């Protein structure tokens, strides 16, 4: 039974699942204890009536619908439900005559399970039909978007806009209703993000079409750029709508498939950037007189950076080759730059080194291309197998199936052979090829039997079952082969990587599937990426720290591989590695914060200067040259913003949501930047054109809005106080530069320094304003606001003093006034920083005890007093009453297939009456013994005073040291919970109880102890414990005055509770289905 992907289906089928769990328990009691099953005639009759009504309404729906797929898929579900209901009625009649009848018990279970499965099929089929309605609207919008290519007059544009608007509104409404219905948070987020992007792009599309129509009708310049803008917007909107259609059809969350898609996109983006920078890089290498550190050398660094990102997405030999080549070329580039800095760029050795780097770049590009193509090919083949295997299995289950199923099997084998050819591991390749041989032989025999009309013979059925099993094995082997070509993924943020690395360092002999070492490699890679943009000694220092961590990690891994992971030498290396990691983390965060402070101090000036250049009068001198220069500056600035934001996401303190938000904003910025330049160029070539001006403003505002969103996310990803510290230090350096400028009589240098001070001060004001808006702590808000107001009052006077001294830079009085203004800004910045300092307590801490006054003896402590006699512990309170899911209320105005939902509601209500709230007579028959059995399956939980207690349930059995994910998760949760005292902390106490429940579930799933009843009860208990943790955590979240932290906490709570509920269902469903 699948995990329900909509709230309506989940709420309807949940009571039915509860009913089956109740029947499984009664069945097991009858087998073990010989208990009688009470008379079920009345509740079964009610369920029969509800099922009959559901089938009747379903058949009426089929007769009136135009959806041919619904007409095809509904009848089998009707048959399954009706047959199951017949079995249920027969069981009730047999049990009425003989409450101990074994066949009747089997019929009861089979019938109930059939109703659950059949109703699930029926509702899923109906849900798929509803999804197809939404998809038809989406495809209509997609088709209409292509019409934009033929709109060439203003009248056509007006008509196009009028027709597009209602369709977009309808699609947005349907998507919003659908995302609220989905149970998978990932799917909801993906739908909302894609729909928001489409909404944001709609005015951009209309603007792009308008400027295209205007330039074409007036035969003005810029038609090519206008066409690019229009086509880009259409393609972007189409891509997002196609993504909406893809997500709408998902019924489960496949983390691996989503990760593969993102990795493929990242590799393609890296290849595109490498290609765009190659000519500039090679030009620098060819010119022996090129300056070190200029744009050509930076292009090489960017190429190596992007290639390194691709290498991090590979595994095995491919990974080692790409990363090794990047490291070697980086060192050789350092040597070339060093020789040129000493004036030796034209020497034979320098020329040879440069030539080697140029050839190495070609080799590296080829390796990166091969890696990208390989990942894409293997991922595509894996997805093709997943799509074809269901059709193949259906053909195998049908003795009279045609030849189409055989074609599907041949297609699966062809895709599997492609994966085998791309495998690095010969074992994976041989396993796949061996399976292909078996499947080919078995399928040939089966096809021959079916061609001769013997498809229903016992031999054919055995062959069909063997082929089905072999296909499942083949899919597992291909999935494993694809997974082995990709690295183990570490956490997406710095703290997660540090935690994973620390766990491996603490226990290098424990198999963590390489996660800890992958986290260390990720940290080192990010460190080197940060070092690439730093100057001389700072870069060498950070690279040295990266090399040190890499060497120590390799030494520890080598010792662990030789079985010496717990030796004194390994412990010494682990201690050194911990210290080196801490040192590297600190240096990386300092470098990243400084880079954010520098790059994000001013995000919009380049685009404003581009706007000025685009609107320059036609007779302005060097108009085109100035525009080209500013367009290049704007493009480089946007690239620096994106690169820095990615580093902040990787090295900062961001959570997963913030990291993904930064990545999305960076991607949008990279896509929008060339479109902004094209819009600016149209305006440049059509001075005074109002449509061109409006279009440029639209594109400019779109870019600025996206960058402001990126800036806010980057600020979330880094520590606010660290950013303020870095900004304050930068202002001090700018002030020192201004002093040098005044001493050397350099007014331009002074203006640049003063401008930088003003921008950094305004950036501090922006950060402070966001923190005030984010906080509900009145005292903190008032302190920050007061300090910000003081700072804002100091900026304008400093700017005016800078202008005055720039006009007469030799005047000592003006110099003093300017420096005084600068120092006032520094003082105000310090006050803002102090407002973010944690508040110290008003009273001093108590003095430490005087060691000399302590009296220690060897006497034993007195014995504990005896427990009071005659006291009886209070009885255990009864468990809380189970509450069933309420059927979703009908929304006002909702008319979609109302009869179908009314029938489903009736079945829901009848199942509730029978399952979780049985009638009193039934309870009276089984209640006493059931209570006794419940006591048998429960286990003792630690009290609040047993914080150091390590329950036996959480000990890893020596017979099964690996591959126990449930127990591993329980141990991890218990370790985290034991870091805190549960005295007076209900959340910690509940977490400890949940860890023990998960450990018990591990025992039950492995078959170490217990029975079906215990498994069902444990799954329910885990769900209840999750609800309790969720309730308590929400109470804590409500008390949090930081809005951002509160929102993140609530999101995590919701996600964790949802996952726990569905994990419980994943254990419960097999227990119900296999009985």
C-alpha cells in the first residue's frame, strides 16, 4: 500500500487501515489464545452499504466523464472492491455461525485488505483524473505561449494579453488548491516556487513582446536583442510550467532522482562557464607580458573552480583525476603568476609552464565533459527502466498479454546494458550482464509458450514469476551501479559537514558509508574555492590549512582501513585533525564573511551606472564604448555576487532551506544578467523610446528584486555580529586609505574611500533594519533602532565633508572635519555592533571555591535511606483516546465530483465506527484480555532521573553490525537527547521515549522478538510520540522572539512529524498486507 500523497485520500483510508490493524490483532489472538471473534454482521453490513454506494457513484462518474483513461482504469478497481466486500460478508456470516472458524478469519482479513487496496486504487484513479484536469490547463498555457512568436502588431499583443490572463489565473488557482492538498512538503514547495516564478515572469513576457513589436513595426535597431528577451522569457516560463506538470504527476518523493537532476544541471552550468572563460584564460597564458592577477588569471581560477565542483559530484577514479588535475593546474598557475610578477614572464621556463597550463585546461575540459555526459546518460537510463518496469510486470501477470510487454522488457535490457557499459566497477558491470543473460533466456521461453497458446500453463506461470523477480533484481543492480558512480553526499551546510566529520573522527572504524570523509573533502574543496579569490599570502595560508586537513584525514583513513583506527597513533592523528578542522573552519568563515562584507556592500551601483550609460544622449562622447565597459562591469559584478553567495551558502551557518534559496536566487541572477544587458542595449539604440525604457526598467527591477532576495538569504546564512565586525574593520581600512590620499594629495582616491565608507555604513543600516523587523524582543529592537538612527545621521555629513576636502584637499581644517566625520561613523558602527552583543547579567558570578578550604577524606559516603514502607506506586493513567482523522470539510463553492466525495465520506464514517471506536459489546468481550496483552508488549522507559542510562535496546547487536538504519537512527536520537537533562524538559524526555520506541521497532522488524500485534502497536506509539514532541516543540516555537528562527523551527517540526507518521505507516502497511 503506498504512502498516501493527498490529505483527502489519507483521511479516507486511515480509518480503514485502523480497521485492518484491529482485525489482524483479533486474528492473531485467535491463533495464539483461541479467542472468539464477536458478531460483526452489523458493522460489515454498514461497510457493504458504503462500498456499494461508492461503487455506484463511481460508475455514474465513469459514464458521464470524457476522460478515457478514467473509463479504462476505474472498472478494475470496482471489481476488486466488490469482490473484497463479498468476502467480508461471507466472513461475517461464517463467524456468526462459528466465532472460532479459521477460514472465516482468513476471509475477514483478505476482505478487509481488499477493500483497503481497492478503495485506494479507486481514489488514486480518481485523483489522477483530477490531476489530468490541471495538466490540461497547464498544457493549454504552454501551447498559447508559443503563439507569442507570431505576435507582431500592437493589436495582436492586446488580444494575446486578454486571452492569456484568464488562463494564467485559472492555472494559478488550481495549483494553489492542489499544493494545499499534497502531503509531501517537497512537492508543495516545488509547485509554489515554480508557480511564483511564472507569475513573476508574466509582466516580463508582456514587456518583452511589447518592445519586440515596437522595434519591429518601427524598424528600429535592437530587434535581435528584443527577440532574445522574448524567447528567453517564453522558454523560462515553459520550463517552469513543464516542471509543474512533472511534479503534479509525482506520488512519492525520490531524493536520489532529484539530486541527480540537480547534479546534472550543475555540471552543465559548469561546462558553459568553462567554455565562456576559456578564450580569456588562454589569451592570458599566451601573453608573457600579461599582469598577474588580471582578468585572464581570474578566468583560469574560475575554470578550475567550476571543474572542481564537477569533480566533487563524481566518484572513484573520475573524481581523483578531475580534482588532481585541478590542483596541479592551480599550482602551475601560481608559478606562472609568480614568475611574471618578478618580470620573468618571457623566460623559456615561464613560457613552457604557461603552455603546459593551456594544454592541461583542454585535458581538464574533456574530463569534465565526459563526467557530465556519463552522469546524464546513466541517470536517463535509470529513469527509463523505472518507467518501463511497471508495464513489463503487468504483461508478465497477464497470461494472454500481447507483444507490447515483451518490447518493454527488451527496452529495459537495452537501458541496463548502457549502464553496464558506463560502469567503472567490473563487479557491477558483470552482475548486470549476468542478469541480462538470464532475463533474455527466460523471456524467450515464456514468449514461445505464449505464442503457442500455453501462457496459462503452470510452466509459463513459473517462468513469468522468475522473469518478474529477475527484473526486480536487475533494477536493484542498475540502481546500485548508478549510485556507485556518484559520491556519498555530505551535508549542504558547514555545521552539518563539521558534525559528520566529527562523528567519523571519533569512530573511524565504524562504517558510516564514507559520509564523514565526504564531509571533510567538501570542507577542503570549499576552502580552496575561497582561497582562489584571495591575494598572495592569505591564499597560501588558507591552502596550507586545507592541505593539512586533507593529509591528516588521509592518514586516519589509512589507519582505519588497516584495522588500526583505535590505536594510539590514530588517536593522536584524530586529535590533530580535530584541531586542524577547527582552525580551517574559523579561517574559512573569516574569509567568507570578509568577502560578503566587500562584495555585498553595494549590489546595485553597477546596474544603475548601466542605466545611465543606456540613457546617455545620442551626442554623448564615446557613448558606445562607455556602455560596453559598464555592461562588462555589470556582468562581472553579477558573477561575483553569485559566486560569493554560493560560498556563503556552503560555509555559513545556513540551514537547508536557506541554502536552496540562495542557489535558486543565484541561478536566476545568472539567467537574468544577460537579459538585462540586452534590454539596456535596446534602450541605447533607441534613445527616447518609451517602450524600450519601460522594458529596461522591468528587467532592471526584476534583477534588483532577485539580488535583494539573494542578499537577505546571504545575511541569514552568516552570523550578523561577524558581518558587523568585518564591516567595521573594512571601514577602518577605508579611512586609512583616505588619510593616505590626503597626505599624497589624491582627491580621486579620497572620493573612492569615502564612497566605500558610505556604502558600508548603509549596508550596516540595512542589516540592522532586517534584524529589527525579524525580532519581537522590544528591548533588542529599541537598542538596535536607536544605534541605527545615530549611524544614519552621521553618513550625510561625512559625504559632504568628503566633497569639500576633495575640492581643496590641502586644507588642514577640511581634512580634520572629514576625519572627525569618519570617526563619528566608526563610533556609531561600534554602537550598532554592541547592540547585537549578548546581554550580560546584572549581577556578578559567584567567586570560585577556595580549593585549600576543601576537606577531602577517604571515608565512604553514608548509605542511602531506605524507601518508605507500605507505599504503593500510583496506577498508570489510561492512554489518551485515539482520535480519527476528520474527513476534510467541503469548501465553499466546491463542485468537483461532489457525489464521489460524498460516497467516500460515507465509507470513511463507517470505517471509523468499526475500527478505532468499536461498539461496547465488542469491547466487553475482548477488553480485559487485551489490556493484559498490551502490558506484555510494552517496555520500561527510563525515568527523568536516568539521564546517563544507556538502555539495552539501543545496543547494536554483534551479530548484525551494519545495515540497521532504524536502530542507527534510534541511537543517534538517543545520543543527542542525552546531551541534555530531561529533568523539567518534556521535549527531551519525549525524545528519549521516541528513541526507545524506534529501537523496539528495529527489534520487531528484524524478527528478534514480538508479533504482528506488537509491531502495529509500536508503529502507533511512534506516531503518538511524534505528535507529543511536535506539540511541545510548537509551544517552544511560540515563545521564540526571533521570527526567522521560529519559522525554521516550525518548518522542521512539521517536516519531522510528517516523516515520522509516514515511516510508521511504511512499517504498518506491510504488517497488514502480508497477513
